[in-house]
C-alpha cells in the first residue's frame, strides 16, 4: 500500500483545521472518514466486562468499566491524567490483574491466563509507547530482529521480515542506525515496526505521538492508519485533541476511572 | 532457547557493558584470590597443628616379618595395650593398623607410596600422654625393664609444650572463621555488583518482557554472563595465587627454615574450590538477582 493512498482520500469534514506539512495537499484532511473496507464480521478483539481495578489501599483506578472492541476497529481512548487510561493498557498486557471483572483479548480471558502464557499474549499484542522503549545498544534492525528472536524465529525469517517491515515504515535506509542516531519520529517508526513485525492482530499505542511535534505526529498517524487498514485492530490512548477530532473514529472517554463516553465517530470532547 | 543464540546474546551484552563486566570480574577476582589465600594459609596452619600434635605422641611400632623374625601376635599387641591403659601417665591409646598407616601416608606424601607393591608399614600404637611434658616418662616406662615382646621400636615424642598445639588449633579455627566470613562477604559483594549491573539494565529487561520474551529467555544470557565473569575472575585469581606461590613462598620458607613436611592443601584442590565457588556465585547470583526485575 502506498502512502499516497491516505493523502488522496477526500473527506468532507474538518478541512479547516488543516494539516500542515502534508506535501502538496493543502487543506485536505489526512484520513478518510468512510468505514474501513476490511470485514467487520470477524468478531470481537477486546472485551472489558465490568472491570474494576483498585490499587492498594483503596485508590480506584477503574470503576465498573465495560466495552467491547471489534476486530479491525480503530479506537481512541481519551481522558485526563489519572483517569485510568494507563491502567487499562496494563490490564490488556496482563501487567496487572483486575480487582473484579473480566478482560478478554482475542477471545482469551486474561484473568484466567496462566503467568507462563503471558509472553505468548504479548507476542500477539503489539505495543507502542510514548517513550519508544527501544533497546539503546541495538540498531533499528537489531531492535526489530530481537522481537523475532524472542519468538524463536529462524535467521532466514528474520532476514526476510526486518527489511520488509522497515520499508513499510519508510526507514529502509536506517537499518544500521542506533536509536540515539534517529530522530524522535524515526524512533517511533522503528518501535511501530517492531510492534507489527510479527503481524499481531492487536496494536496498543500509549500516546505514540506524545513526544513528537505535530508534523511528525501526522506521519505516525498515517502509518498507524495504514496498519489498521491492513486489518490490525488499534487501540490508541492519546491526548492529541486535533488528531482525534480529525480522524472521527470511535472514541472511548474515561473520567475518574469511569466510562464517560463511547461514541462511534466521536471527537475529543463531546459536542 | 538455542545455545548459539544464548551465547551470542551473552557476548554482545558483555561487550556492550564493558565497565560493569570488568567491575563484576574484578570483584570475583579479589574475592577468589583472598579465598584461595585463606584456604592455603588455613590448611597450612591446620597441618602445622597436626604435626605438632604428632610430636607429642609416643609411637609403639610392632614387629612385621620384615623387621623382626616374625610378626607380632594379637596377644602381644593386647598385652602392650593393657600395660599402657593402666598407666596413670597415659591419656589415650590409638591403634593404627598397617592399612591405616598406608592410607595416611598416601594422603600426606603420595609420591612415596606410588611404587609400593606391598605394605611395609607395621601396626602401631599412638600413645597420648596426659601432659605434654610426660612424653619421655611414658616411653621410658614402656622400655623398662625391656621392650615388651613383639615390639620392634618405641619412638619418643619431642617435648613440645601443649601450648604450641593450642596456638595451632586457635590459628586453624581463626582461619576457618575468616574463610567463612570471606566466603559470605565476597558472595554478597559479587551479588551486589551483579545487582547494580542488572539494575542499570532494568529498562532493557522491561522492553524484553514487553516484546514477549519468556523469563528464561531474559535470564539465560544474564546467567551466562555471570558465569563467564565468574570463570574469568577465578582463573585470573588462580594464576595470581600460583605466581604468589612460586615467587613468594620459597623466599618466606627459606627464612623460616621450617620443616617441609608441613603442607598446605594441594594447589589443585584450592584451585578447584575457587573455580567452583566463583562460577556458582556468578551464575546463581545473577539468576537470583534478576528475579526481582522479571515481574514486569
């Protein structure tokens, strides 16, 4: 898929907000707002069922939160700091256990998942973080290769997959660069490449554009959008109001640990 | 995890963390060098004590076919035992059979026993006097009026005061305690160094866990690194000890002019102990330490 696919889509709304830095497209919106073409009938990816998480002694981070996310969806999770967004992500990765309720990912009940199976879960859930979390002493290619080595992939498969995914994120020429030699946006691209190299059905992004300037953020969002179009479910926590308003995707808003809003094509704030 | 991958991961992180690698290796080196020194000195002191104690003993050697016309009979041996046991001067009588004597010799001076086809050593009694000063009286009482039948030779102990033996005993004990203290403290020191190196890489561990590495996938290379540090540190310590032994020891012993039959444990034993301890502390130390950081 070409990057121009995304640029050339014409969408009716939000043209006024503008998208600086998108080459030659003037006031075009970045992302189409039509429903995605991948088949939506393939079931649910994430289910939160009356999930409550209380940190010791009695700080409640999530309070009776329920929602379901279908396969192939692109969902924003918004909310102020301390509203429970990070807790939600940590529950999805089974870094934490809910105090009550059920968390189901890809049909698997995480509360019943054995600890020894957690690495398998994480291999099927790509993660992208605000601070990239790249291994500092490995090159861009090495970081991606490590994710494959961990799963016991063969050398041949690593040699085939790493260049492929690097070209997907537009960094074919940076394979041998260390993270410190890359810009923030490039590091985030590497981190995304690492997250999707083994084609996980679910990609979780924790403020992936939080440390990046607006222009770079646009590039990252285009990349994530393309990944989503290819069929990967994306759950993205963000503070980027402009981006959420522009994309018109499903928005889940948390407020003090409660589900405040769940809109199919929402904005950052409710209208 | 495949062995090749394990080794390549270990070596790349050893190379990438040179300063912590060197620090851990040096810690092992120092700990193991001191351990080896203490074991050598301690075992020397123990042997010194044994030798002194030996000197306090009166030894009664019985006839064998080689030394007298015929070997001493059990009855003759029993008679001597009774005579000794009834004496007020005697504290303890120990029977050392031919076989035991050979065993002892094999342990102390293996090179002498190597080529023996049969056992030439006699049965013997080791007689401990109630007081170190009475050694001569004990042997004299046994000789009067004549040597009992079946006895080939009676050897006096030297008149060494009990105090020398006591000093040697205290010395041995002191070295034993010092060795244990050293063992514990160097284990803690090494564990601490490893902890620091792992702590400085906890972010790395966190990332490994996030991309789905199993605990053993993360732990394996760390343990192998610890093991390599342990091996390298111990081997250097052994080399240094060997140099010290070859260079420094002759200079000291010449001046002391002590008898050469006092021996520390063979160097091979000491080396083996150092190597085993070094490797164990290195590998197990990192394996245990990393557990705390694995629960991401």
